[in-house]
C-alpha cells in the first residue's frame, strides 16, 4: 500500500487536477489567479522509476502512454479522483497516510509511485499552448503544496553561514563565556545586543563557504554584503519576511547606492538571488549561472486550486518568491553559528541564512 505525507500526496493530486482542468492558471505575487493568463494543456509528462508517463487528450478521454502500454480513461474520472483526494488531504492526520481509492485509480494505468523520479529536475512537465505566441513550449515544474508544512527555499547548513568580525570591543574570556551561555528564547538577538552593549559592532567579512560566496558574487557582486545586512536586521528585530527585510534595508541603504533616480537596487538583486535558488543554485555546489530553462513552481493552495509560476513569466515568478518567503532560524548548535569565537587573533561571530516559504 502506498503511504506518504501531504507533500508527497500533493504530487499525485497535482497530476490528477491539472489533467482534469486541461489548463494552467498563472498566479500573481499574492497567490491569486491572474485574469486573462491561462495556458491550455496539450500534454503532461511524469517520470517515475518505471518510465515516463505521457498524458494527452482525445475529446473527453485522457490518453496515457508508458512505453508500449496505452490506456484511455474519461476526463471525468480525473475530476472525481482529484476531488476525492483533495478532501482526504484536507482531513488527513499524521505524518504519513494512505488513500486506497486514489491508489487503485493510478494503479489502473500502471502508476505505482507517489513521487517523481528524483534524478529528474522537475516533478512534472507540461506542454502548454501559448496563446500569445502560438508556440507549444515544454515547461518543467517543482510542486509546492500549502496543504502540508511550509517547504524551504534555501536549506541551512554551515555553507550558509556569514562570518562577521567583532570590532570596537575588547572582550575577555569571561565576557565571551557570558555571551555564549545566554540561552533565552531569543538568544541570538540577546547575544548580539550584549556585544553591542560593550560597544562592539558586527562587520561582515566573508561567507564560511567560498563556493556559496562565489555563487552569490556570480549572481551579483553586491549580494554577499546585502545579505549580510539583511541577516543582522533579521536577527536583531522582529522582521522575518524577505519583502519586509528588503524594504527596510533599501531605506537604510547600507551600500550607499545612488537612489536619487529611485532604482530598486536591493529588491532587484534579491529577486535575482531568490530566482536562482528556486531554479537550482545550491550553496555547496558551483553555480554556473545557467538557469533551468524549464524551471518553475506549481503551487497547490489550501483550497485545492493550483497556480503556475514559471521563468516563462519571469516577473510573476520573481514577485511570488519575494512576497512568499521568510527567513528562519535553524539550529545554531548543528550549524555552528551564534557564538563568539577567536580565530587568528580576531573575535568572530557567525549568522546563518535559511529561507522558507510562507504557508
């Protein structure tokens, strides 16, 4: 029997739902459908360990091909199964569960897996008809579901640590111990405030990972400095959303950009950063800057609607990422940040970057 969490079952729900709808709806920055931007679906492809399934249409039937196997199933069956699975997803409890009716249905066309093949970049691929250009591009998507827990956009690790030098303060070993043993609920903020109370300032030096540092510099040479300021603001205030943090940094303008012409320097650069993360940039791997041309997200909303965000519609995609992400504090012990330490005669302090979607 197939078992999985809400995120994994959402992959099957997405498959059933978009096939039943026969179209994709573009979304705006606030997770609303954009009136007038609809992409008729020509084919849907999903790759599993047993092969690639291709779903297309013949009047009121869905044609399913997997190698030499072919099936014909009424579109109405996909509507019914999507609706039934959505009802189950809304009420299911526990970290893992099954749904016999859905499993029986997908088994009827030899589909036996909840998740797409992990070796394939996209969870699902869709050939759409672009009414504006008349072309039929193949678009690949990762599936993000709001029916389960919020997923991460950038996972924390020691690779995402930013290293700061503590300047203008002379801290004794006793001071360092006192700071590092602060264990309040807001311990990182309180440790930074204690450093500041001793006239100390955090000056960004470099990233702990040279690969991630170079990845950021490749995207934009100002990104390491901008993100270092955003991190300090995040850890010393109650601001958490990326949009709010970027707006506040833009007001203070720590990099002293010429804002007389009102160029959106900070917003523009952070949008590029978020887009590259979404399309495959990882802190631990060298990023060449080559975007996955078929990169985008299908968002399963809590009401079951599915919205399309794709590099194909770059503005909407970037706005969605900026408006629906937040910074989050990972485990400081596991990832090695939030404590004062000495290295080559200097006092240093690390802050960690992790980004999660807002559910």
